[in-house]
C-alpha cells in the first residue's frame, strides 16, 4: 500500500513539474520585420567590437576596446537585476584600418546570428563597407571614431549606422579657421592617403579655407605604405605654402613630418595633422620633427573617474583620443537593448532588430561622457567639440580655442 502511494505521489510530482515548466514556456512571437535575437536563460548578450587591433594604428583600437569594456563593467554593475544570469560578452574582430579589414570583420560578425549590435569601426575606410554589410544584416553599428562626412550623408548612409564621433564637416571647418584666423595663413597645401577620412577631411578644410579668403595651392595624395615622401613634398614646396595639412595616420604621418624638415622651400611652413595621429606612437615615430606641429581632434574631457578605471584595468593611461566616445557608443547600445528587449519568465531575452535600430536613432539628450548626445536621422549623435593641440615637449597640449 505504501508503495502504491509513493508511486502515485511521484507521478503527481512529475506532472506538477511538467505543468510548471509549461507555464514557463515562452509565449513570445517575434513580429519584428527584421527578426529577433533570442538569448537563452544562461546565454550571454553578445556585442561585437570591430576596430583596428594590429599594425601601426593599433593604439586607436586598444583605446576604444578599453572604453567599451569599461562601459560593459558599469552597465553590468547597474543592471544586475535585469541581466539575471546573462553576462555581456564582447566579441572582438580586427577591422584594421582598411576597407578590406572592415569588410572581413563585418562579414564575420554578421555571420554570427547571436550578435546584437556592433561598436566600430575605428577608421572610416573600414567603416564604409562594414556599415553596409552590418546594416544589410540588420545589425546596428555605432562608431566611436569614424568621422568621414559620407558615412552620415543622406545619399550614402547605411540604415543602421550611427556614430558618437564628430562629423569632419565640423573638424575641417575648425582646422581652416585656426589656420586662417589664428596662424594668419593665406596659402595651404594638403596631403591625403586616399582614405575616406583623409580625402574628405582635407577637402572640407580647403573649401572653408578658400571661403575665408585663403587659397589651397596643392592637394596631393600618397599611398598607405609609402615611405619616400620627398617627391610629393618637393612638388608642394614650389608653392611655399604657409600651412601643410595632412590628416592621415601614424606611420605615413610620421614620415611626412620627418621628411618635410629636409625639403627646401618648406622651412617656414607650419605642419598640421588631425586625430588619426593623436597617439604616443606618432610622437615616438616622428621624434623631434613633430615638436611644435598642430593636430586637431576631439576636445579632451577630463573624466578622472574613467581614467582611474582605465588605469586600474589596463595598467596605463588611455592611449588615444576616442575612449570616451567608445564608452558612450557602448552605453547607447546596451541601454537600447534593455529598452526594447522582451524577457520571458525563464530569463530568455528576445531583442527585436528593427526596434533596436529605431531606439538608437530616437536617442535624445543622453548625458554621455563626451557631452549631451542626440541622434539625427542619419546617425550623427555627437556633441562635437574640436580643439587644436600643439606638440610641446612630447605632449599634446590644447592651444585653441582659448579657455
């Protein structure tokens, strides 16, 4: 008799557990036109990071990865109850600083259907193909340092692409105004490397410089990987420009800086670059030749709390200019995920893809570390503030605008 009651009790218990399990079964139906990412009760929320992680511009990517990972730490600490058993996993891909690198990194991330969103790329040349590939896969991409105007232009903008970096329409204008109004320059020459970043930025600077009353006397190009810059510099030197502006990257920028000092006709020419060369690696590569030159870039935000976290986590100061932009980009993405996600009773998270993109574009008056961010319909979210730095005693020192 006791055995029968035990068997009956066991059967009832199994039935009760089965009913409870059925009660926990998801009733969620994805009606998002782009589909949904389904994240199991114990699975991580995966966000991609596609930045330059190798080569001479590696410090740009290292800087940005740090910003993303610290944002993940902060978001996780503030949202433990909502996250439950879910961790936020950062999946890194090397987009390098080229179109080929951006394409490869984006294809790898787009192939992983569990990736919810991507922070990247570091360089605009990588951002052009990556933004299209990821948008076609309905995966939002937020760049902390793409600045080429074409990426957010109405006719070339990819649907799910945004950035927390400034638009170079702002930076090029600042360069031209500094050269004309502060340095008193009336002639300018430029060098670009064919990348969307460099080519478009120097064009904006020349256009505004001309509008102010100056003249662009030469707009020359080099190739990434060139080492002998003297033929281009010699050609430019015949015009004896007041300013030589080359908004390119670390390796080629350092060579131009060194070799410009050796070319007759450029003795009085002021050298200027931009944020692609704001790195200790550039100062090390260019050496004494860089002393006194000017570089435009985002205004440094003195965030001591962030800097302490960065040094505690990585044992060094942030190595480049866009770590806070990366932090803000990651925070925008994670907050948007939380806003649109549907959470089942068993902890499964469903993230509708189109709703996620729309939530990001609806960002308004977000108090970030780089300023107050509001995204327009083409993905420009930055609160842009450009400064001109001068290299003084091996350090980047802001000199304009005056405080």
